[in-house]
C-alpha cells in the first residue's frame, strides 16, 4: 500500500474561492490581470474577473492613474472616488510594503493590479505576494493575459522547455555578454529563452542580438500582443539581418532558440 500525504489548509482547502469583500479575520490578496495595451478590458479579461472588481475598495497598484483608467473602462466609472489606492513600484520602500499588511485587517480583501498583464510576474507586486505568504494571507490568482505565454504560444519555438530571463542588462557590453550566455545555454539544452526590454531600448536590443548571435539562432519578436497592430515573427538571425525592422517603443517580448 502506498503512503499518501495530504496537505490541508484549514481556511481554503477543498473550498471554492469566495467572492471578495469584507469578512472577519484577515482578508485575502486577489491578483487581478490588466490588459496588455489600450484595448477594452472585456476583450482580454474574463467577465467573471471583471465582475469581482466591484467588490473591492482597496487596490495596490503600480501607478494610480493607470489603475483608475483601467477600472473606469472595466465598469467602475462613477465609483472611483470611493476607492483606496496604494502604490507599489520600484520607489516603494520595504517599510512601506510591510505597512500594507494592515490593509488586510478586519477581513478586508485587497486587489493587486500591475501596469499590464499578470501582476507579480516581472513586476514589483511580487513583494506584496511574498508578504501575504509570510503572514498566512490567502492569495487568489485570477485569469488574464500573459505576454510571455502568448509570445511563446505564437513563436513556434520549444514550448516544452523554456526559461524567462526577465530584463537583460541595460549597459551594451553587459547585455551582449548576457545574450551570448543565454544563446550558449539554449544551444546546450534546446531551451527557449524568453526576455523583455524597456520599450525605448527595443531596437538597441535587436541590434545587439543580430550582432552577437549565431546566424542559425531563431529569434521571435512579439510586440503589441492582443492589440490590432500586433506583430509576431520568428526568423533566424541571418534572415532578420536581410530585412529591415523598427520595433519602436512598443511592449515587446523576445524569444531565442539556438
């Protein structure tokens, strides 16, 4: 007979996620995705997720102005003034993040929203999720668009083994060395390497890729995903060199398979 170990959570195990709101004890942290661009939320965010937004009064966001605009488009227009917004970005100190623990008092549920896509993925909101876990606060992820997974799906590259490298170094020499390293890793493991860049450095990134990577290495450029002008192309480095492309300041995901 096989031994079976069961893991139980006395608060949530075996129960469906509850509707957010105010309850006794500590509230929960809900991770609410945002559109990847300036399209309507209902085009990319499931209806049930948008429905939950009206139950929250407390939001932790990367930038308040962007979050207000998103919530207004999502159906909360006219109710924004009654909501509380707390920012969490690269300027937020550790002590400020720790203080956000009080937001969950008296059973108050909190919604975490990033600037675009899934919160806490290549996003400072991960610090709030870590805080919640340290203090036994339930974390509820909601369904929404992921630029990384959408790009991988559409790339034609290896979807069985892949790694997300985040942002590569900003300095050109360091960035080129990192590109060489991930290309070498990809060649030895047949693993797709996924990385992103600040939009104004997209074209510098592409230029570095074409200058240091092998001619046979395949590169996918996926920009403005889910938007009408989305651009997704996979070519070898050699083929990219023969064409002319300007990515510009568009949200972009790069994928590499050597």
